[in-house]
């Protein structure tokens, strides 16, 4: 044990299942829980939608709310939940010295303007002139600002007064893994004492779904659990809106202020296999060796996306390690891209803290876990690229 051990003292969660760690624990520990789905708005694609959220509870000023897209409001809201949970929100001394690492995607486009430009282009050939006209008459300067990936961190700083150093990683699950990995490394090295880390994803927007579908990743047809999409129409991914933020602290810092510790964050490792050369299976196996897994059965919270190739490789790696009792939470929440790994870490921390495993989320592919989990593995094997995992241990 070291004073620079990384511990988790705050958890903020939002998904289609609700908001907050307690709501998610209550839902996810119900055997046979049915997911919340919307199969009509974006047919033939199914999504897991956001629950009803009262933004005022974490973003008091309506002006702040109005200048954010839903994705930024969601991330700022979930960050507020984590800060509240850790007892930091409203404490100026802690907030102004707190560092932040955010996993973010691009901003949401103005679909109405995009549609108008495409419609006008059908009747005109001078499209360079058309675009200039629309740039000067339709597009707001603030729209371009709102699409910057680091605006989520900026809004968190404005609303919650988190004004230490700030970093933003961008790019699918890899951003979430790098964010947690970097935050933990800063604490272990003594560069930071407490860090806010996480991300959010809003899928209820056509351009977000378009990004997946252009490469053929989205599942089509009737919904299936994540492990049962092999061979089904489409690419296997069912997306979900949601977010996860964590407050990570040096153990000494958390103990000195008398905060409850959910769990300790152990090794976090990452890699980027050359998948076209068939290296993904070997990369996952190598990461499992690097993580210094404890002996005996190990509850594993998998962020697997359902994407056919990546999910098959992850399942093969798990099947080769019979000690791993896997739970693929995307079956119940959908795939949340940049927020996927922080969400997996949060669920792992809850299981360690409450000394209780989750029931199987898919009885056809997952097996029961007996006893109290002293350590839990969290994984995020990217649907397209990047792989990472972390070990969460009892504090």
C-alpha cells in the first residue's frame, strides 16, 4: 500500500437505465433485467435512449444549458454527479486544484442546416457559391465552437469550477482508456492529487449513427444481446446514450479528507493491435498478462461493443481464460463509445465496494460468479481499434 495508490472516491453515471451509481446497481443486480430500447426513431437501427433528465440539478444557469449541445450537457451533468458523490462540488479549494482528463468525440452537427444545403444543391450547379451563401446566412459562429472536442472540458470548468490542468483525448473507446490511464499515471507519479476523468456519448443524433454505419458497424433487425449478434444482419453494434465520470485520488489525499473509497484502481494497460494482420487475439492475450491478474475466479466487466470481429476476438480470449466470469454491460446500456471504459471501471468499482457480483446479463454466454469479488477486471476492446483493460481492487 502506498500514499500514491489511485483510489476511486466519486462515481457519476447516466444511461438508459437511469442516473447515479445506486440506480444502476439496483437495476443491474436484478436477474433477467430487460434493456430500455427504441427501435422506431432510427429504424432499422435500435438504440438505448437517455432517461428523463432534469438538467437544472447539475447545470443551474439556463444560459449555460442553452449554449451546450445535448452531448455537452450530458457530460457536464454526469461530471457533476461524480463531483457531488466525492464531496468536491462547491468546495472551491478542492475544485480549483483538481485536474481533469476528458474522453470526447466530435460535436453534433446542425442537421437542419445540413439538410437545407443538400436540398438546395439538387437544384443548383454553382455549389461553391451555394456553400459560401450558407456559410454567411445559416451557420452560427458558435456552432463551430460547439463542435470542438475540448468544449466539454471547458463547460465542466465553467459550471463546476474545476480549474486545474485539463486534457482531452478524442477517438472511440481508446479515448476513454487513455483518459483513465493518464489520470492514474499522474496520481501515481505525484503530479496530481485528485482528478476528474470520464466521458459522455449522445447517440440520438443521426450524424452519430452515420459515423458507425458508414463502416458497416450497426446491427440491423430485431435486438439481440451483445454476445448473440454474430451472423445477424449488419455489423453488430447497438449504441446507447450515456456517460461516466470518476473522481480518482491519491489514497493519502482521500483519507485526509475522510472520504469513502469505493475501490483502488490497479494496473491500466492499453495497446493498438494491427487488426488487418490478425493481431487482435494475441494483443488481448498480452494485455491480460500485463494486468497482473490475481489467482482464482475473476469477475470481468466487459465493454464489448458487439462489432463482429472485435467481439469474437474478445470472447475467444475470455474462453481461453476459464477463471474469467464475464458480464457484457452493453447488452443493457448499449455501446457508449468514449464513455465505455470509464463506465466499465465504475461498474467494477461498485461490485468491489458492495462485495457482490452482478448476475449474468446473458445466460446463453455468461456464467454465474460465486462469492464476494475482491478484484474485478474492466475491459474495452474497441469496435474499430484500440484495446485496454484495468484491474479494480478492494481498497
